[in-house]
C-alpha cells in the first residue's frame, strides 16, 4: 500500500477532527494528510518509509509512546478474559483495581471513581455531579459555574460553556449557557518586576471578589491545574491553586481540577494539583491514563459528594451513563500504564529527562523571534513573535519535513513528548524544531 491511496480514500470518507477539510484538498497542498502504517516508541512510520518523531504524544495521550510491549501484553491477556461488560449491575476486576489504585494515589481523598470514555464527558460529569449534589443538599440556587479566561475543558455543548476559546465556541454561542469567567493566573501577564507568584496572587484576588459577589449562584470553579494547555500552554504558579482552594472552601464552591492533559506525571508530580498541596472536590482524568491505547475518562470525587447522592430515592442518585462506561480493556490499559509508573519509577526518571529537554531547548532563549520559553515537567513551550497568520501551518509543515510531529497552537510551539524519549531523540526533536522554526519564518 502507498500513502497516496489511503490519503485519497481518507479525504473522501473520513471527516477529520479540528480541521477545515478544504485545507487538505490535494490541489492546495497547504496541509498534508499523512497515512500512518505503524508506530514504535516515539516514532510513527508512513507507508512510503518516512518517519516522524511524535513530539506531542499524539494529542497528549501516548504517555509511553507507541506499541509499548507491557501495555500490549496486558491487553492481549485481558482480551482472553473479558473485553467488556455492562457496568450497571455488574463489575469486573480491572475497573475495581483501577478505582482502588487511583484512590490510593490521592491518599484516599477521592475515593469514588465514575467512568466515561472521553475528556469532554468527564467535564460534563463533574459539572452535573457538582450541580446535582448541591441540589440534593437543598442548595437550588447554585446553578452556574466559574472558569478561567483561556480555559479549555472540551467541546461538547456543556463543556463548551466552561471553555474560553472563541474559535471553538463562537459558532455555537446560541446553544451555550455561558459560565462566568475570572482572570487567568498566566505567568506571561507579569508586569514589570512581578514574579509568577505575584500574577497568581493578583488573579486570586480577582477570584475572591468575584466569589464574594456571586458565590450563592456558583456550584463549582473548574481549572486546569498549573498549565492551561489547549489555549496555548499558559503556565502559572501553584500558589493560585492553593488560594483558589481556600476561597472555594470559604464560599462553599466546589473545586474541579481538570487534569485530563496535565495529570499522569506531565507536570512532574503524578497529579498536577499535588504541587499546591491541595485536593480538589472533583478530579477529571483522561488522555494519558490509558497510555493512549483506548478511550477512557474518569471523574474522581470525595465521600462528601458521594454521600449527597446516597439515598432511598432513585432520582437523588447520579443516573448518568455511557455505553462503554468502565470498559474492561481500557481499564486494563490504564492499569498497565500505572504499573509502568511504579516499576520504572517514571516520575524520578522524568526529572532527569525534563532537565535534558530544557538543555536541548535552551538555545531558543536567544532566538530573536522567541518569547516566553517555558517548561514544567514534560511540557515545554515558547511563543513566536510574528504577525504571519499562517505561521502555525507553516511551522507544522516544516516540522514534518524535518521528521518531527509538532502542532503549534496559534503562535505557541510546544513539546509534549512521550516519556520513553531518550536523550538522543530529545536532541533530535529540539534541533529539528529549531530548523523548522527558521524555515517557517520569513527571512
Ligand atoms: C483534551 C482536553 C479535554 C477534552 O478531552 P477530549 O477527550 O478531547 O474530549 C478536556 N480538558 C482538557 C484540559 C483537555 O486538555
């Protein structure tokens, strides 16, 4: 099989996500569509023998790269036992073990796991649970949510309400019941002489006055801990989370930590919120939790929330469901992923790896067009100073021509490589990205 055959058939039959399909039209050549034949480690291979280093873990999901032998083996074993069973009225070993182990990772603070298949559904579940739990407690007025400027929590209609990315949201504005928005603690907003912690305190002060005025109507504040990823890798000081937790407690508002992107070791700790020494009322996980093998998302919550639903009345229960809730194969892939974390001491190894990545990227700090070179754990990013509206596409194409998959968000170039990347591949990723940058910028 050749690339061109699959490419044409895909353009005819597959409606690709997050894409203006016309840009893929063969004639325009603006944006290539790349058929992938197989993957191994950090590498993706096409049918014509070309390779690409997956610098974004295929949309942040393939934590341990492609074709990991231990996840493969676990899934083969699970296939011979049980692929799936309805989770209403039934249960199975992988879902029980996964729930116990995740609860253990929160020190037991979030001891109840609810399952779905994708990140946006996890957001929907957390919002519904928060609202419904207040309702069950007689707090009927709490019927709105609070999110940060620049937030991203998924693209279903409910999740868009707490997503602040105009490109994804504006077309659907009439369908959406908007949430309230408070300023972001994005460290790039530092004024002269301000440190990231000062920006965090300033944003928390704005949160405080917003909550003081509106807390009676607010069920929950939803945040992406430490890094607002999809709106451009906005990084912020953990102090914001610490202060937000205090304010939410004071004003009786739930705190939802959406760790769909930043969980699973991305920021240096297993959960990003740990760096603030806090626990949320709801924790959303997806993306990397199954190692990038199968769609899986989880909402974890506290006894306090769980108890609001535990009742003789059916309608006071949480009646939400998805067909694939708690899929056995997906849970088994997640267990294999957690095993790798434990067996290989991944968080410790990632510290060394993250330092190496920083060293590889450090020449960018002196690049005349590069602003805000930043990194937390295994996420690094920089902004490119250019007014070329085509920059993101140009860079993407150039990166592919240099054998790396990097997909800028607007003018922000970011790296979220699989944790199995070795030093040599890290160097390759950085040098090829720098070459792509210069090739993408007009001279
Ligand atoms: C990707 C993402 C989502 C949505 O997950 P999907 O699986 O794409 O629906 C929600 N929140 C955050 C922070 C994300 O990065």
